C-alpha cells in the first residue's frame, strides 16, 4: 500500500504537513524536467531554473551548418519504464520507437570471411529461453564459451540485488570466477556493459552490472528491446519538454544559474539567481553532484563530502559524414576494433545527400582529450575495416563531441556514496542520475530520480505517489 493510499479521507492539511504550494527546481536536464512536471501535475506552482540556453542536460542537440547534431547517441530499453513515461508525458513516444524485438548486429573486424557478422536477438519465448537460440548460434564465441556464458547468466540471475556486498565487488572479477574468458567478456559482457555502465567489467560495481543484466536481459523477454530517437534529441528533451512544462503551468527560466540556496526565518526556502530572488516551500536540486555540493546548505547531508568522492566517466562521440551510403542497417556494434557502437543519423540530422554515422565511444578516458586529427587517423581506417562501402567513399565532414563528465563512474563502492532524494533539511530534495536510483547513469536513472524527488516532496504531506511508483510497488 502506498503512502497516499493509506491516509484514508484525511484532508491534506491534516496529514504530516501542508503540501508544498510552491517549488523551485534547479537544473533543466531530464531529472529536473521530470521533477518539475511531477510537482506541477500535483498542483504545485513550479519554477524551473536552467543555466544553459536550452533544456535537456547532457542529452541535447546543436546545429553544425545544415545538420542538427546530437551531442551523443542515446538509447533506452523497453525495461526503462520511467523514461518511457517521460516520452509519453512530453508527447514524444512516437518519435523514439522501440524495436519490435531485440536484434543487435555485431561485426568482428578480425573475423574470418563468412563469420564476421553475429547477432544478439531474442525469440518470443519465456526467460531465459528467449536468448537461447541467439547464444547457441553466436559466432563470436566458441561452443565451450557459449555454454559457460549460459551458466554465468543463471548465476547472475540468482544474485540478490539488495545485498550491499555486491557493490563492493567488481564485475570483472565475478565474471572470471564464473569461468568467463577474455573473449567472452569482450564479445558479450562488455559489449552490453560498457554501453550501459560506461565502464569495462573490471572497473564496474557488480551491483550495478547485475542490475543491468538482470533487468535488461533476464527479467522479461522484451526487456532489452532497444529504442532511440529518430529525430534530434533537442526535439524531445528541449522543444517538447518545454511545451509540456508550459502546459503544466511551470515557469521555465533559461540562462539562470542558481548561486545559493538557503532557509528563511519562516522555514521556507530562498534561491538566488543573478537578478532575482525566489522563495518557495520546496527546492529540488537537479544538478551534477559537484554543483549540488556547492549549493547544499549546512546540515542538509551528514557527510556532503561524499558527493565529491563520486567520480565521473567520459564519453567520446565521433561523427563522420560520407558522400554516399556506406551502412545498410540502422546501427551495429563492433568487436576487434576501437569502434564500439555505430548509428546511422542521416535522416534525423536532416542530411540530404550521403550518410552521417555517429560512433558512441564509452569509457573513453584514454581518448577524451585526443586531437581531432589523431582520432580521424584512428577511426576512419577502422570504419573501412568494418564497412567495405566506406572504402573509397569521400569524407565530407569529421568532427567529435566530448562529454568529459558524461556519467558518474560506476566503480565498486559507489553505491554507499549516492544519496537518496530526501535530505535532512525539510523541503530540500536531490535529483540526478547520480543519486540512489539503483540504476547506472542513464536517461532512465535521471527520470527516476526526478520522480523520486517530487514524490518525496509530496509524500512529506501525505500526497498520493506518482502513478509509475504505484504501479511498480504493486508489481
């Protein structure tokens, strides 16, 4: 039974306290947008502050000549119920459709002729049989390796995600202890894990890795079906989000960076931005952990220094525009190459002639500061190795985008550093993919954190929970 459901017929003012009538949300990424929408939907008067001239946080678009470019390729899975709610809420679900059924082409640059292409796909069968045929025919692993992968998957499924000891272990060590070869780690576990965790197995918390694989591959047959935006991200996370905020009555202020957050004498909150002072019953800080640390008033967390211990991990994105079509499928993943995942962004970017490919390179600490000329010399030959059509094709543009602090680092022990939505200061809440959502730093985690922060603010007064949380708790 949820917080709101067990309160009987008591009026709002007779529960734990009066519901917040006004709120300020600091940060206009997915977490902040979600918190603002959730509060506004409950009747709260909300002001959303964003320091940039746009919404969307680290999932945004920009113009490069005639192209509309995403800063990086972002995908979600069918199991990402919170992000799917967000898409529905901003009327954008049709613009970011899901695959009918999981199907990932995997190209091995070093594979023998006729065995370069493998596929990870599911059948319409119960878990874990839905992946049985795909694993049995996966050409990038030997028969013995496939059998050991199956046994490791069953062991992973048996792990208790509530066990705090999992967070102290690294995923790579667990895989080795369960008979996984270096090739199996590269061709399967890291293929999925690096893209979702932004870390190789040896650097990742077993708790987060187990959560990804148990939820995405071992929960429901369709949980890992992949979805992605077929339009620029800015259409979803900026334009449509802003329209939804306006319709909900949220006042959105761009180019407004909060400089301080403090309690007033009457117990309400005051947020300072250049040229304006905002008073509110509740405040949600939906900004990165270091910025949150700098804005937190004294006593809000027992040990605010822990926020600074949450590391960050970069993502490098390589963008290549060819004068002709070189890739005949929407995306693929690569082995035996520095290339990780490649997506066709031609139509979404507005390119009229040729083809535009975007390479998403996670866990890119060794390359994040490399000069464009070095990256060009590294990646263009690799694309030619993987894609015969790229050999001889003209390169019309080559550029990179760098997110040096794209995600929090999912290292062992990070779980104890991630705070929840509530603070020790009544009326002050935290949101962001780096907070304690149980998920790695994904769009799903960001949206979940925004829902959790709004839910905490409303629950303090006994207000009904967000319908997504009600549904999941019932399940």
